[in-house]
């Protein structure tokens, strides 16, 4: 991966400062009902300083959502890279995904909510790119497991691989939302860490090839 030692420009620094100020407000209020003026005040800049980077609040929320997916990608990628075995890697990915969401409740809620979509429900290119980057980590893991024979996935069949990605991502997202909304407590009061391990085991067992 290419790296650079060049410091961020003042313009780039302001953009990040505004995002961080918004994240601080989200952490305090557990919502994103803040105004751009509040963000500017928290960032210590003029009330219209955001205009160069964010035309409106919706644009800022999209940037926060995209940055959230980037952070999720880095988190699960770091976790998976520590496991040579695809099966162990998938279990670790499940744990890391759920932990990230539960540690960033308001941010994850924004990432997957309607406030980062346009009036027609479309996804902004910036958000789409970031979300795809996070899913790519899962896709590469499942493809590797398919090639080693660990998973019942045909790595040479794009449709089969995509179906596997959607299956796992859907289960991850669904379980995570149940935890965030505390709805799973209707069914069980098992501690979250224990339940996550059980969910991970059932999910992974459904992917494992019989001879693996």
C-alpha cells in the first residue's frame, strides 16, 4: 500500500475537524440531531466554515457514515489478518463486527439508517465505496475459505460467492440490530459476549464443508 509522509492540508484538516466534532456530539447525545452551527461551535470555527466541504448537514452525515465504514473495514481486516485458518477468521470477524457496532452505537445506527440516503433511498457514491470496502474484507475471506475447501463456496462462481457474502452480512447486520435495539432480550438474557460466540458458531458451522 502506498503511503505518504506529507501532512494533511489545512483544508483537509478542517474537514476532519468537523467530522470529529460531529462524532463528539453524537457520542454525547447518542443521536445526530445536532445542527451545523453546533458542529462549528464544537470545532471552534466560524459557523459557515463547513461550506467548502459540506454543502449541508446531509453531506456531513454521509461523510461520517463513510468514515464509519472505513473504520469498520480496518477493524475487521486487522482481526482477520491475525488468523490463517478461514474458519477461525470468520468467527473472529463476527466478534469484531458486533463489538464495533456496540461500541459505536449512534455511529453504526447512522451508517445503516435512512439519514445517509437521498430522497429515493439511493446511496451516495462516497458511502457506497466505503461500505463496499468493508464487505470486501468478508468477501476475500470467504473466497479464501472456498479455495482451501474450508467453506461450501465455489470461489470460481461469482454468484455463489456473492450469495455467501450477502448471507453472512445479513446475519451479522440483523443480529447486531437486535443487540442495539435490545430486542433479542425478548428471546434470551444470555450475556452479549456469550451469545455472540454462539451466534458466530452457528453461522460458521453453516458455512463449513463436511471434510473441513
